[in-house]
């Protein structure tokens, strides 16, 4: 893993307007965040989308990052939340299990 100071330096540079500093954050964490997304979503394309969305949200929210905490934990949480949002968004299209009981006691 990386040194926490590297993350703090990149975040500080980004907050001062050096958006290119975010590229090193992306390179540093893209594989691990994609792996998490792939496991959570089970679909390569959905995992790519969720990972990209996580980086966008992280970049847009860098000013909310608390430098007293680990950067990886912060960006990991963003990625997990993106995956959960993606799963919720596709839930209506998922078929119901055949053995699912009818709620409310009504019979078919």
C-alpha cells in the first residue's frame, strides 16, 4: 500500500487547483476499488461504471475529506456506496426467487 503522506500531498495539491494530482490517486487505487466493485456487482461493466463514479464523487468531494483519517478508508467507503447504489438501481429488474412467499397471507 502507499504512504498516507502521499495521499495527503495529492489531496492538498488538488484542493489548490492542481487537478492532475488526482491522476496518481486514480492509478494508486483503481485496481483495488475495481476489484471490490466487481465482487459486489458481479458484472464487469457495472463495476467499471461504479469505480469511475466513485472517483468522480471523491474528486468532487475532496474538500470534505478529513486528513486525520486514512484516505483509502474514505475513498473505499465512497466506492462501496456507489456499488450499493448501483445494486439498488437495478433491483426492480431482477427476477423474484420462485420460492418467495407472498406477503400479507394472501394466497395466489
